[in-house]
C-alpha cells in the first residue's frame, strides 16, 4: 500500500525527507501544493512549524488574515511506503497527529530524483510565489495525510517561513553534528533501530 502526504515544514527539504525515511526516495513523486483554511506557525523556541486549522488558529491573530495567510503552501509527495510512514511518525513524535486533509496540487508531480534542489540549498530558496488563483480555479483536491500540531499554546502567532529555515537552519537537520544531542537526533536514532530490526527480520 502506498501513501500520499503533504509536507509543510522541515520535510519540504528533500535532503531531510530522504534522511528521515532512510532511502533515496527514488520511488516517490513530488509537486508543490496548497492546503486551504489552515495556518502554519512557528513553534515556540523551535526551528520547525506546526499547522492547525484556521478555525482553531484565528484566536492567535490580532488582525484579519488574507486568503494567502489562511492557506499553507507545501509539497505533496506520492508513493510513500508503510515503512516510510512509520519512520515519518517517529520523526514527527508526539507533538503531532497524522490525519487526512484535502490538498490542491499546483503543478504536475515529478520524480523526486529529478528534483534539482537535491543538489544545493540555493535552489530551495523560494521566489515570491505567484498569487493563488480563486479557489474554484484550483486543481481538484487530492486526499493526503499531514501532521497537525496538537497544542496550540506552544505556537506563536507569527507565521513560519520556509525560506528563513533554509537560509539559517536546514543544514543542521541533514548534517547534524555528531556531538549534538537533542530530540531530533534521538528520533533519527530510533528510526535507525527500526530499519535495522526490519532488515534483520527479512535477512
């Protein structure tokens, strides 16, 4: 069984995604996509974001939001295996819950191996995106899974920027220092143990 998932934060970076799922992602297809009526916030004291439905998040704002603010741009990834999903669940940890969402593709999907941004982070720095078309002109929504943040009290009102993450912090997530000990690396190690156990069973 294969899965489709919508990624909106650190996992938009292909090097981080392939590090998490412990393979080169050659079986995956990817495209930009948008999730409507949700907001993406900075998690307090962290480098990663959390997404929540706008109906829950509107209390965080002291202003009216534009339609662009009330949607989340990210990547839609097709072809994830059950093992990929297990490793993603470990990586996301207990702060998130995985659930179904309708996601609108913004371009045709291509093979992850063709995704030129694997070569250099500079390709990931986004240009100002074209305005979204009216909702009725978007491509038909595709069912996918995403990770919704559980505790709204840990979220800042400030919206999270993928460009800022790529410029300042992404390298730490796919090339962590060996001496660094934090929740991120402990989840990587737990995932390593899962993969090793699966290989041993099938050996």
